[in-house]
């Protein structure tokens, strides 16, 4: 039996003596999401073509931004859109 500084039995306590500090990710393999600020004349298909090489991928961008976009045809200059990574 090991007695700690507080006089209590420490046998039931986890041993963290070998833990080292350092950088770590809380979500290994988490996707990094870029942001894009909408410019005048942009459309989701133009933005998708720019980022993915395929304008038909606009739905990926729309689905990542349903918190701010209610209609995929209504985007406005200055909006900051999340751009998910390529599939």
C-alpha cells in the first residue's frame, strides 16, 4: 500500500509518471476546412470549379454552409464560406 501526501491510499490512483507534454491532435485525421470570402460575380459552381476542378461539386460547399446559406443560388460578396477538402 502506498500512502500519498494527503494521507490516503494511492494504490487506486492512475500512474501518470511517464506522461510527457507535447503537441497532439484531439482528432487524428480530422479534415482541415478552408474558408473562402465570396466575391462579386461568384457562384457556388464557380467556387467549386476553382477549388475542386469541377463546378458540379458545388453541393459539397453548399452542404458545408447550410448554417449561413438557405438557398444555393443566393450568395453575397463578403460571406465567408467553409470549403471542405477534396473527396
